[in-house]
C-alpha cells in the first residue's frame, strides 16, 4: 500500500497525529513523537505519551480503529492512514533512537519556519516510562495535501 517514498516521508520530520473514536463516536487525538514503518509499510508503529493519551488509548483498546495523519510543516504535504486492527503495546527501549531522530528532524523542520527550538523540544519532552507504542496495519491511505487532490487514495492504496 505504501511505496518507498511514502515510507520515508512517514519517518521524516513530519507532524504526527493519531486519532480514534470512542463508543460515543466522539474523537480523541494525540501527538506522536515518532513513527516506525515495519515490513515495508505493512505495519506502522506510532510512539505516543501515555499521560497525554488516556482517552485515545482507551478508544483504541475498545475498537482498534485509528486515523493517523503525517504532515510536513514546510510544504503542507500530508498523508492520512487508517487502520482497523490497532493495539497498544509496551514501548521497547530499542526504539528510542527513532524518537530522538524524529524529534531532531522535526525541530529542524519547524525552526526554518521561525519556531524556537526550546519551545519545540519542550512540547516533545518525554520520559521513557511514559511512552507506549500503537501498532496497526494500514487498510487505507490518502493524500491530504491541500489542493485539488486532497482526499484521493494514494496510488495503489485501497
């Protein structure tokens, strides 16, 4: 479903938002602090802070449905993935370098737009014991970049 370019994009200095709906159909959302593409995009791991995501995590545990948005601030290039089999897993310390690289890439991306590094690093600060991993298999993928193709399925996506 995802080609090499999309897999690289998801793991670059993008803004990551992960959302899920609860039984009441109201959405919950949290900011991701990193992404790991597994098996060529067959699975996506999003790292989030548990303390800021309690409702989101409960909604994922209830129904496994997620919407995940990746947006590059400098260009507004945006990709949305959807999954129906999401699950919450313990964070593995071996993934810490992925988060550190993501934060550094994001800092570089937004500093060029005038954001202060200290503000961004404060926003992304975390403790390892507060991290969890949300793992899912993308079942739909869309371009959400503003413009005439927004909302179109990515080539090869269902």
